[in-house]
C-alpha cells in the first residue's frame, strides 16, 4: 500500500504522518527542469494550483529524502521534466537515498504537456523510454506514473516499452477503467501499483483481484480512517493469498 503524489502537498511531513498505514510514499510532483518549472508557475498563477517551486529543486529533493532516512517506508519522488539532464541529476539523488525515481507521464495540464512533460510522454514512447533509461542509468529504481484512457495510447504496449527501457514499477491511475489493470499485469513483469478511487475494502480488493501488486491512495491520503481501512483490506487479501498458496503446495 502506497501514497500517490499530490501536486504541492506530498512532502516528507505528509509521508511521515502515514507511516502507521503504508509501506511507500511518492513525494512530489516536482518539476525539475526550466520548461516544466515555468509550466508549474503558470499553473499556479492561472489555475490557483498548489505546486512545489523551490529555488533549487535538486536541493529540495535531497532535503526531503534526507528527512525520511529514519522512517520505515520506501520513499519515491514523482518527477516532471521535458529534458534529460535535470532528470538524471535528480535520479542520482534518489539513488543515493535508496528512493524510487518516479517519472511523471501522468499530469494532464495543458501547460505541462506543452513542454513535453507529463501525459504527453505517453504519446511519445521514444521520449518516455529515454527518460526511463536516463533515470535507470543514474542508479535509481524507476517507476512510471501513467493514466488510462489517453486517446491513441495502448497502455500495455507502453508498459512493455518502459520495462525494456529499465523501469521496475508502473503506477497506473485507472481513471474509472479498473479492468485496464489486468491488461497491464498480463503484458509485463513490472510491479503494478493501482490508483484511483481506492477508499475501502471493495475498491482495494477489486484492484488486487485484477492482479495489482499494490494499491495507492491519492486525495484522501491525509484521512487516517481511510488509510486504516485500506491497510486492513490489503493485509486481509495477501494473508488469504498466502494461505491459498500454502494449501496448493500441501495438496
């Protein structure tokens, strides 16, 4: 069970608050090159959005990950970039702290997509693969955050492409298309995190039944009641799966 990044909200303090419930937390999203940072500035000005816009995004990433060094969870950093150099630098920071570098191919804001970051990467698989390879070669474990129902995008094909490029995790916002999780699971050996609408036992079990390895919580990530409910559902699911596997071995 993980926490999914929320623009301008998901920092180290946010992750610490959820330690009793989750095993991983993705900080960010963090725009790291100048085109994506300018897009984030416009999104703040024009849309009244929350965004992380530190003077030095690399120093910010370092400080955030250092502050989680004593916390018993896997940290990740959701990163938006249209160029490779800054991505490589931040991925190296992630590698130094044992954190996952999560490439954001998810943000659908027009300003961000116009730079070549965010969701636009799903329609340009060569560029997405280059980002994955860059982060992987910097030493980081790589996740890619994606969304379903992007016109013209075949997500299982994208999943295979990023796996070949060096990704280990795919974080899928199912966007009310929960069954697409099964298609991604069938297409690759990536670790699949399912996201969108995870609130209770029923939604948790639905994603896990489709083959997801984990689920993530976004908007209600600061609500202990929901976090506890989902934690209990995931533990129940995997306990029953272990019992079933043990029974099959004995048989």
